[in-house]
């Protein structure tokens, strides 16, 4: 059966992959990722490089890296992507 780690991986999978109507956490995750994608495009729209844009770029890259690892953690429970 599932152990404690498998239950956590299954929940991570449900949050990042499956957006059910009653899953508030999954909806918040989706909104945060859409906002992050939008924010990551802003520095590309300007030719100048400022500290604000560099910081924004760094923050969004860190969020995308965390998202990548969450996907990798959850893939072990289902075995496919």
C-alpha cells in the first residue's frame, strides 16, 4: 500500500497536475504559476536592464526551479509524465 512519502507525492501531483473544482490549493497553485509566467515576461518587454528586472528574473527562475522539482517528485508515484 502507500506509505507516508507516497501520500505526500500523490498530494503534490494532485496540486500541480489536476485542478478539481473543490481543490483550493490547486487553484491557488495555478494562479501563482500563471502570475509567475506573466511576471517573467515583463523584463523581456524592455530593452533596458535594471536591478528590478534582474531581481524579478531571479525570483521567477527560482519559482520555476521549485516547480520543476515538484513535478519530478510527483512523477515517481505515477511513473509517466
